[in-house]
């Protein structure tokens, strides 16, 4: 459930008409709902009630300072995947002991910054990385807390670009080599083993792959404890999916996911960490865009809108579906027609939907892309010299711009031309 609903015939973000925000900040723009972010975070937190746990928001899904600050205020930890995300989390007031550092290619500089600034744990993904982290920790006279990310070789049954738990993916170490790698870690004085980490992919719409992976984590916990390793934490990753196509998708709920975790791992005496991103931020955001032209082609009509693939890349990158709805609520039984919905960027890939049935629209009408709060603004670029679009946060009847639209001048001023030119 989110807080983008029709009221009196028009779309609202909580208690603010979306049209009012669109008029005030212009289109395209992103709008996030504080109540929805809060609700989704709490669903996870409550799903793990009764177990020692920390919900670490995967901030690669949405890393705006205001969003991070809101979640941190609810008690969220953060899952970061770069030095930049670490800095953003700290800037939003998240303490180091609530930050886990994931990613296959952490540099020594990133390790050093996190060790100096404070870190809950590094999720180590390979032996070379482990050796580097050990050296960095020793050189700083400290000890790095680690979990080792294991690759359980489980099919997450999701889009190939966001599946991470099969043996052919670049992530983690094969579970078959886990004992050997934990033994190596135990021999390194700059590291302290805290536990096991796993993350099998994103936008999972069934619980079964999680169950298979978590069973393997359970077995591995027992094996490693028999080898005399102290396993006190299990980081179970993120990945729970959301209904992008509301009419026919119903992925599992956080409460069901929490029950699965308790059932498979609850009796091991470990602290549980989870790293949800999309399910917290995805349906908490919309992207709002105006129709520039309606163009009649030979065999189809195009809705040419002011949002483009550089603003929201998911459709073009993952063939992802977003529900697209007009701000003006269509009357019951109103006439519909199919449109190809496209942006102004000079690529055929700049297509949001093909043959999408929509109410009849005209130039100037405004539409909202649902479920755009995750992997939306964070993946945006300025391709075609289109400045990054603004982000707005709504809470009740108030809204604020939480990232403003750069002017052309500001965009251009980031380049520098050498004197000798
Ligand atoms: C991307 C990612 C997540 C979050 O995935 P969602 O599908 O957004 O929940 C969590 N952990 C790691 C290691 C990731 O790479």
C-alpha cells in the first residue's frame, strides 16, 4: 500500500494534489511519500520483532539525504556499496556501527575511510579483497569486523541483470569453498569474523529461492561453528520484490518473509540483518511527467512525454514495467486507446511502454509513473544534456524540494576548459 491515491478525481501524494507539486517544481520530477517510506520500513522491522535484528536500508535504491535521514530516524541501518554511499550515510547522521559495506570491488581508500569513520561490518566478497582489508586494518592499527558473502548457487528467478546468487554471477565466494576461506580469514590478525552474508538478487517475487538460500546459510552456520568459528550475525541481503503491475502481481509480504527467516534461522542465536531497498523505497515514489505531443504514426500513436530514459532507465535497461496513470482520474468506463509512450532522447530505447492502453490524452496532460522511488533518481544521468530532475518529499499536507533541478548554467559549469584551448 502507498499514499498515492485518487481523491475527488485527481491524484494525491498523501494530502497534496500532485498537480500542485508539478506546477510548483515543473515536470519531470520525482515525488516521494514520507508516510509510505515509514510504513514500509516498519513492516520489515515488525516482521522481525522478537529476534535481535537490524534493518539496513539498501541505499543504492534511493540515496537522497532526506530519505536517509527519515529512515535513520526510525532506527534504520544502511547497506552501502561505495565510499560515496558511506559518506552520504554518515552525512545523514547514520552512525558507523549501523552501516554494513557490501560490494565486490571495495578499494583500499574506501576500506580505510570506513574503518576510520566507523563500520558495523564489511561483507567480504573474495580472497584478494580479504587480504587487502586485513592489510588496511593492520596499517591503521585496528581490526575489521567481517561477514563473508557466500554465493549459494540458487536461482532467484528474476531478471538476469539483477540475479546475483548463481555460481556464474560475480558475487560472493562459492559455498563449496566457504570452510577454506573462513579458515583463511581466521588466520588474519586484522579481521574479526562476525558471521555470514548472502544476497541472491533483486525483485524476487517468490519466497522459495530465499528459503533455499537460507537453508544453506543454516547448514553453513553449523559447519563453521563445528570448525570453531564464532558466527553471531547473519546478513540475509535484500531482494523482496514489489508489484510493478498492480493488476496482476502479488509478491510475498514482509511479514511472510520475516516468518520464513524466523522459521529457517531463528533458533541459531544469531543477530539477523536484512538489506531491503526496493520494497522500502519503490512504491514510495512516483515520477511525474507531462505530455509534450501526441504524434500519430502509421500504425500507432505515440505519447511523447518530457521524461526520458535518462530520468528513469528501468524500462530501457531491464524492460521493466511501470504503471502509468494520469493525474486526472479517468471516469469509469472512459474511452481508452493504446499508445507507445516515449521520451525525447535520441534513441529508440527511450521507450517506456509499447501499445499501453491509456485514457485518451492530450498535450499538456500530466501522468505519473508508479513504483519509481527505487532505482529511479539514483540511476539517472544527464544524457542529451538533460539536467537531473528534481526530487520532492511529501509528508501529510506539506512538501519540500529535496534536490533541486540544476540550471543549464550549473550543469555546464561542472566542465572546465583548459587554458591552452
Ligand atoms: C541491491 C542490493 C540490495 C537491495 O536489493 P533490493 O532488491 O533493492 O531489496 C541488498 N543487498 C545487496 C548486497 C545489494 O547489492
